[in-house]
């Protein structure tokens, strides 16, 4: 079935380190892909999205490229800050059929130390 | 403008009781979705309502139910609570159904502990 797989956390980095959080998916057709972020004590916020192959989503220094050949949507940031400490969720939405609900990864917790 | 508002933020219930959670979407949004978040299972979709009609439903037992009112506010109810129902329940709103591609906006959630 359709699914999203994220790298397991927690991930702990020092400030200004490079971040990669892997996300791969299994889906029929051509889904849209999303990254959401959940800061402590808050709900989820849309971080970035891509709706077709080779699209790059970007926001707040984060980037992710929709790679159809590797069915991946890895999240990257060149230099993380303490304020980036949060849980990151990868998700997909099928764009065909009658049931187009979002399908979520389990989330990856990121902690950034000063 | 105000974001998605969920009440109560925290509550403790005993097994066998029932609970009602409330969600007020962003003004102008007519779609409300509910999710259950637990460390082991991640984010699980419960159901989605649009214009007072349930559009989608996840794989949860019938103890979980919901409804949406004419002002788009939504409630979800869990009856005969079990220990495993302890979780963060998140509500998300969007202008149109999530299948339309609109961005969804989450509330801060209601933390339910069943003892």
C-alpha cells in the first residue's frame, strides 16, 4: 500500500551543522509531497511542499527535491539553528482516486545544541 | 487572524468514560480533519468533515466519532475509553477538502490521558 518512511530519530546536531532527514515513499501514481514541522507544544505547520517530479520546495533555509526515480523527498538545511529543534514529518497525498487523504511518516525528532 | 483552536488542551479520563474534544477552524475554513498522534504509531488520520458532511474516515473503531456544525466548528467523541486512547489529538483546517490541494493548518492539539 501507499506509505512514507522516514529515518528514525532522534537526530542531534551542533549549531551550524548540515542537516539531512531522509524520506522515501511508496505510492501509486504521482503524489504530492510535503514536509511538516512540529515545534514543542504546538501543532504541525507546513514547512514546504512539491507537487511534481523534480520540483524543489524551500522555506526558512530548508529544501527538499521531489525525486521520482528514487521515490525520495529528503529534507536538507545547510546550517541548522537551535530554533530548528522540532519534530519533522514527511507526508504524501495521492492525487487520483476518491480517497486523497494525507499519508504520514512517523516523524523525526531533531535536537540542535548551541 | 486566529488560528485553529482546540479545547481542552489537557485532560485526564478514566477507562470506560467518554470524552468530547472541540475544534474551531480558521475563519472561512470549511474543512476540518482529526488526527491521533502517538509515539509508536505516529500521525493517524481519524476523519475529515466538510460542510457538515464526513468525507473521509480512517481505520479507527466505531468508538471514535465526530461531527461538524454549520459554523464549521467540529467535535470528536471517544466513547468507552481505553488506555491505548491516550494520545495527542490534532485538528487541522483548510478552506476546502484536503483532496483539493489546499494547505492544512493544525491546532496545538488536545492531550488526552486515560488512566
